[in-house]
């Protein structure tokens, strides 16, 4: 599910990250067989212990658009949208007496758009090296903010949260009136992807550097020393799709990401079983582990051009006693469309005299 390592790490990551290709790596844009790809995830986290769980929505669209400088190369484009409620209607109750924390509004919304150049290392397109670049813009907004809404106890907040302190002081000076404050930001992400396609295997390895420009996300113009700057992010991912026989595929994979002091390592394996080859009907299941904190279970199905997925996380941390092990769930949907070119028929004039 969505990982939240600290109040500084305002990034969304999902257990079933295969349904967010543009977010995982900008080089994934156009890296598939088809004309266009649409995918999305809805996640709900910690709903078992609070009436204000994390609820997030992520949406991706990508497509190969034009041929590259050589006939075996191509260019892909990808866009993504994210709505991430951080501290408002989403969040854990942290009051000692169990009462709800005061209502606030902090929402991170984002848009990503990028291009990827797929360079084939051979004429048969069995080995492909891709470079992708992505521009991301978003908005971080508050109305009223309190430590009670921060999902962490005050003594765990570092001095880098200066914008939170200053905002609280400003609210007090303004007699607790609610004045919305927002801050736009823009990031640059760079990614590379290597893909080796063989007859019975498909290997993918990728690496990403996010927030290269380390843009400011502070809500105050005069707090350059203590203001929030988006951390430099690093991501690495890989998958190895193995054909065991004409019915079964096994796909081990991993996804590592870090932002400042926050990091996570997702290791998973999926197995797919073909029921009806003529319809492309496959069903599958998988298991994964993240940071020895969550056991991830996966269930999926494919039918023709559609892909569906469901993820359920089992919490194995100290919170397990409160959550009964329920970490959250994800609902995933994907579609790969194909646009066929209308064939051009050569007109032939028939002469009845012949």
C-alpha cells in the first residue's frame, strides 16, 4: 500500500506498482506492445482503525507515438495524475484520548508528462535501451494544520518542519481563522530502462533519479533556511518474466525507492496461469514483502486487452495488534488498446470486353 515513512516524504508508492508504469519510470512510456495503455490504482490504507484512512488515486496513460531516427527505434509519451490527501480527511487518529484530530486540509495533487526514446540494440528489437525524461508539477495546499494531524508525535518531528511551526504561529496570530495557503512546485525526473526479450523470457531493469532540480515546496516565501524542499529521489526496479510451459508464467520482481531518509524495498513474485489462450484469459496470484513491515498478497486477471488486479497488505509491525493485521488494499485496472491502420486497396478497372 501507500508507504509513509516520515512527514517529509510526500510521495505516493503502491504495492501493485505494475499498474503505475509512468510513475515507476519515465522510460516506461511506450514500452509495451500496442497503440496506447491506460492504467490506474485506487488505494485505501488503515481503514480498519480510523474513519480517516489514506485514500489515493493514481492514473497513467502512455503510448508509442512516432518512429525514431532508425526504423527499429521509437518514441513514447506518458502522462500521469495523482491525488494524494496527506493530512486532512485522510490520516490516523493520534490523540491520546482517541478523539479525532482537528479538521485540516492538506492535499498534494500532481501531474506528470514525459517522453522516452527506445533505442533497439539489434534489428529484431530483442535488446532495447531506453532513456526517459519527465516533467512533474503539483500543488501542496493547507488550511489549518496541527501536530495532531501529522501522523507522528511532536517529538519525532525534526527542525526541518519549520514551515509547520511557522504556519501554526501564523494561525494563532490570526485568531485561529482559516486562511488557505498553497504552493506550486515542479520537478524533473530522469530514468533509464533496459529490456532483453528472449523466446521464453523477458528481463527488465530500470533506474530513476527523481526531483533532480530539488524544487522548493515551502508554503512561506521567507523561510529559505527552514523551508521544505523536495528530496532527491532514487528508484530501481526489475522484473524477469519466465515462461515455464504453455500455461504458466512466473514473474519475480523488485522495486526500491528512497527519498531523503525514507526508503522501502518491495520484493515480489507473481504466477500467471492461462485458462483460454484464444481469449487471452489468464489468472494469477502473488506474494511480496516490503521492509519486513508488510506482507503483500496479489490477485490478478487478464482478458483480451484488459488487466485487473487486487492487492491486500498484511501489517506485521507493532500496529498489527490495532489493525488485526489489516494494512489496506488496492484496486487496479489496466487496458492496452490497438488501433489498426485501414488497409489501402489498389483500385483495378475491369473491362467487360476482355
